[in-house]
C-alpha cells in the first residue's frame, strides 16, 4: 500500500477459484461483474499507506532512476 500510494482491500477469500465463481455468477445471478463483486466479495481488512515512508520511497526511486540514466 505504501509503495503504491493507495489503500488496498484484502478480501476474505483471496483465492482464484473464488474469483472465478464471482465471474461465473454474472449473467446467471447478477447483471454485471460490479454487482456480483459487491454482493459476493467480503473485505477482511484494508491496508493504508504510511505517508512518511511513501515520501522516502519516492525519493529513493527518483534517485535510482537518475542513476540508471548514467549507467
């Protein structure tokens, strides 16, 4: 979350088979993938970025990019 700078929502069931079941329900039980996701996926927790660490990661990344330019 910190590196991406975004909140990440961790689903209760993070398995590919569950994702396939959500997609398979579209057109059978739900009209859209958004509707299926809203009704079937339960969020276990949300991870938020640490802003202070994010600033440091960005600084280091820009430094890395600058060094790669001269390599």
